[in-house]
């Protein structure tokens, strides 16, 4: 997809009136398109080609890629590092920023650095407790939380100053996002929690996995009753479940994710459970797309990233729209940027089969 005022596909766009950023994700959402984002699992590696390989899986199927920030309190390549690698070749990144590991000095510095390197979207998170991760002896910071982080980023963008009051010479032009969990009790509180995040500065929301469609429909009804769907863009979290046992483990061990018995039973009866998990995900996407007030989906396919293309294509959620990617020779009106791409892309064919490690 190429915008009419886009000088070179993948290069910075002009900032339109009423827009906060030059980002493709904000453009697509404000144009009324159903957006698709996906989560890139960061490598345990210092090799940039590991990042290119993982991003390449999403080419032509997602509008923006989330660079996770120590999710689950586990150590991987930083979200700042992933953004630095991928923005240089035109990918639209959503940089996740967690309050767990940084104080407000480091957070504000990272916000400026991210904006300078071409990040247009920021997802503000409190962060998981270090006790659940692989460095339980680490000292948590939590100088800010998701609400105060949103307010910090908005202050820097709109008031052109640090929290200390010192002025910025050039503010970060960012589209601000937050997470929401419709499935964590008390359910009646969740829409009001969303309202508080919107007041703090959230312009888009990515939710926790939505497997309980009835509960999600009720949540969205409450959201619409409060008029919140007109104040921010809501992207519902989806993802394939590898097996019935995996679904049971997730339900019992990860707070806030409810997988109904009907889905567990369907997986357990399937001859090929992983394929059935993808089919369920496709059906959920199709149902979610019809819920009023939902503006897109956020695909979290941990260790199944290679299935994202099949899921998006089979769900037909994009219609005839093809999101931009740096190497898709079959995408009309896109420039051939081979000479500007890293060595990994110069070696690959568009349909290259990549082994996930």
C-alpha cells in the first residue's frame, strides 16, 4: 500500500493535520482501514540478520511490528536495538517500553532516541514482575507505570519538555499506545481502566489474547457505551494455540488469559492440533472484525510466527490491501530498493522458506 503523498515507499511520510506522527499505522487507522500488527519475538543474539529474518516472515501481511521489551521479564535483544535495525530499511515499528527496568531519566532518553531513529508508535507498559522471568534476582525499578509513562510521552510530545520542566528543542512526534485486558476481573472495571489510559494519552490499544468472544463482545459494548471507541483505536489480541495441552497451560499459568473449554475440547479432538489452532485463530479474527468499535487485530504467535501469513491471508482481514514491506517484488507501485537493503535481503527470494529457530 502506497499513500499518494508518499515520496518513497518506506521513507518518512508527511504529518497530516490532526495526526500525531508520520507513521503508517496512524495513517491506516485514521483512514478507517482495519489494521494488522504482529509481535516480533526478539533474538538471543547480537546478529542483526537474526532480526531481519524474523521481520521478513511478516512481509506484506502486517502494517506494523511490535518490538517487545523484555516481555515476561526475560532478557532478549532490546526493543531499542530491534527498532534501530528495522527502521533503517523502512519497517513500521511499535516500540514497546516497559517501566520495570528504567527510571524516568532512561525512559525519556529512550523516547527521544526512538523518535530520532524513525519510530513513530510507542506502546507504554508497566512491565511484568522480575519474579516471573529468567533473572529473578534483578532489581525492579518501576519509577513510572503505564499511566505515568503515557503522560510522560504526551508531555514530551505536546508540551515540548521533560518531566523536569526543561525544554526540548525538537519533540518526539509519536502515536501513543497502551495495553488492555478485557478478561481480568473485575470485568466492570476494565472499560473504566481503559478510559483512564485514554485520558493519560493513549491513542491506540492492543488487548490481551481474545479467545472468549462473548466476554470480549460484552467488553466492547461497555466501551461503546462510554464512547471510548471514538477516542482511541482498539486492536484485539489474537494468536494460534499449538495444542490442547498448551492451551491448558496458558489458562492455568498466565493471569488474564481465559481460553474457554470449547476451544480446549476442540483442540483435543483434532488429529492435527497445531493446524486446528490456526483454524480457530482465523475464525476468531473473522468474528472479531465484525464487532463494532474494533479497529484491527494484534497477532501474537509466539514460536509460531511462520503461521502469521497463512492466518492473515486465510482470514481475508486485509481485503485487497497489501501492507508495505521492504522486499515484495509483486507489490504494485513499490520501488525496488535492493541496493539499500542489508545483505540478508539481497540474498533472499520473496518466497524463501525460513527455518524458525
